[in-house]
C-alpha cells in the first residue's frame, strides 16, 4: 500500500473540509433566521406600505414588497432573478468546497453571500412552497440621509431616497464589497496537500 497517497488524501480532506463546516452552517442559519424573523416582525407589526420611525427621520421601518433585485432593480424580472439566486446558491456552495480550512475570511464572505441569497430566495419560492408569500421579496429598512447644506443645488442628492432593503440585502452588499476589496482570497482549484 502506498502510504504517501493515503496521507495526502487524508491531509487533503483535512485541509479541504468541503461542506462539513459547522461554524459556517451556524453562521448562515443565524443570519437567515435573523432575516426571516425581522421580515416577519416588520410586516406583522407595521404592515405592508406602512411606516414606523425608529431613530427620528433617519431610520424607519417601511414595509414594501420588491419583485426585483437588490435596490429595486429589475422590477419585472422576478422569475429570472429567482433562477439566478438558485444558481448563485449552487455556485457559492461550490466555492465553499474549494476553500481550505485556513481561509476564514473567504468562508465568512461566502457565508454572508449565501445567507443573503437564501433569505431573498425564501421569499421568491413562496408560491411553490408551503409558506405564505407571493414570490416578491419583503423589504422594510428605510434609511434617510439628509442632504447636507454644502451640497450644490445643481447636483441631485444621490441618497434621496435610499433604496429600502432587508437584512439579506445587507449581507449580499457586505459580502460583495469584501469580494471587491479582495478580502476573501477565494480559491477555485484545490492546491496539493503539503507535508
């Protein structure tokens, strides 16, 4: 029996745990639960198309449903966006399996993206699943950035209104920013085990 091959295989399994990542699963489930619970609370406590201030005029709960994507883009594309989210979950899981155990930042970023995609996908799949919903995503966080006095009148203030969003959108946005900043160091190919 070739012991070098056996040690490399077992070392490879140890270095690349695939989907056997209990902390990642806990992280994703916690973010997903927080997203679904906050959506449920907002829509039951405030109601659709209603508002409740939380921090003056700066932060409030304003419940709407969004048939499109992040920040209300693609309003007529609910089905294609649902399919994209399903594909995204598969791609993210593929990337999880390719990350070595030591790439904690990469796994954290993938966890953010995965939780966000699953949170909005939950709403999208409602018409064909045993939970309530019409396939549109529930958004409820409204942030208002007041135009500063120094802002030139000739230029429209870009944050009025800021798009209404949810926790899943926040996870996607944060994960995407970390990806753009190069913090994730994601690997597509597994490297050979060393040692």
